């Protein structure tokens, strides 16, 4: 029997995307935002981020998240660490395999 895990209030998960509410407003693409949405990644997204990062795992993740949110890596670097951690949690919840 599987145990249902409750999502945090700041996370809205769908099959094709996850929206994360930020604890602090940031400027992304010259617009003030309090939420970021990551679409589900494709194999192409992963490969492109891996190639562009030159073996740097942190850079790979930043490039991937920038692609999935359609926000520049520079804008993502302005996130509070708490909000970047939320983005990571949302991503990992989005890509985890469904429980049977």
C-alpha cells in the first residue's frame, strides 16, 4: 500500500509542469514575478544542458532550470537560496516516476 505524500503549499504539481511560489519577488525577463513554472524536461533538454555545462554539475542544473522556466540563468542566480531549493524540490517531484 503506497503512502500519499502531501505537497508543500508553495508547490502546484501537474503531469507536465510544476509551479513554485517564491518566498520573495524577483525580476525575471524584466518582469517582477512571485512564481516560477518548470515544464517537464525532455531528453533533448538534459543533453543540451549537459553539453553546455562542460562537466560542471551546478552549471548544468542552472542551465536546465533556465531552459525549463524560460528565464535567464542570471535571473535564477538572484533567487534566495530558499527559493532555489524550492525549485529543485519541484523539479525532482516533477520527474519522479509515478508510484504503482
